[in-house]
C-alpha cells in the first residue's frame, strides 16, 4: 500500500474496527467503516471481514459512486450507503455502520423515527447544545436493494429540518452515523449507542414506553 493517504486512512479504520468489536457493535462480519480520501475517493472495509481482526489488507478504495479502483476487490454490499452520505454531506469525513443489540431491537419496535430527549449526550449532535433538546433519528425499512434503500434515505433527508441528524437506523439491522473525521464519527456513534442502550434499559425496567406509539404509527402508516 504505497498511497500515504490510504495507508493513514486504513490505520484509522483498523483501529475503529477493533474498538467497535470490543464494544460488541460489529458481531461476526457485520458492519462497515469508511473514510473520505482526497480526490473523490473513499477508503472502506472489504466485504466479509471481521472488524475485530482487520488489517490494512481489509481496506479498499472506491469512488463516490461505489466503484472499486481495483476491479478484483469486492466492497461491502452497503458501500452505496456510505457513498450516499459523502455525496450528500461534503462535511462528512468518516462513516460508521454497526449492528448493536439496542440499535437492532429498538429499530424493530420504532416507527418512522426514534425520538431521543433529555440526554446529556445529545450534545454530540449538531445544533443540540443542551440536554433539554430532542432529536428524531430516522428509521428506514431494511431493503437488500441498496440503490432503492439509498433513494429512501435521500427522500427522508429531503423532508428533515436542517441540520440533519448525522445518523439513521435501518429496521432490524443496525445504524449509520458520520462525522467530520474518524474521532468525531466515533464520538457520535458512542453517544448514540449510549442513548439507545438507555432507551432499551428504560423499556426493560418498565420505566417508560416511548417506543410503543412509534410502533403503532408504523402499523397504520
């Protein structure tokens, strides 16, 4: 790997993958990680690799349309979702996708969005300087047709207020989050995972039921 920018990106992706694995957010070969490179290129994890055992060989390069620079390399099936974020948000420098238990369970119970309010860690999102704010995290139905799923994501972004919450859930699947660079994306991922875990624990303890109305909304939509 002679490209210095790619080598630096791969090192960050490897470190992020190992951290996400330690926290239980990328079981088996789930999840994918990417970083924007100069010149309209994206460094992204290859398909089928365990994120806890990544090395530089597990990272490849695609363009913003998801086409691999090396035709023999196979990117993740969800590369198009990463590229969709980079095309839409010029400020996005890193994208993380995980499959945690809270993200998977709550996305199955929620409707078109999941409201998070009253959490100090909402400050990790742009435009939310206080815990007294709330955020609507979009929830998209899972679809194996990635181009069709990305089109659904685009429609949801078009309907959302600015600034858009830098993350979304895929029903029964997991979450996407992004930031200006890898540290920012990881901070947002950790903040969102904490809030989702708190929501799940709240439901488990019977202290509230903020998810049920959203689930009803999905049934009648």
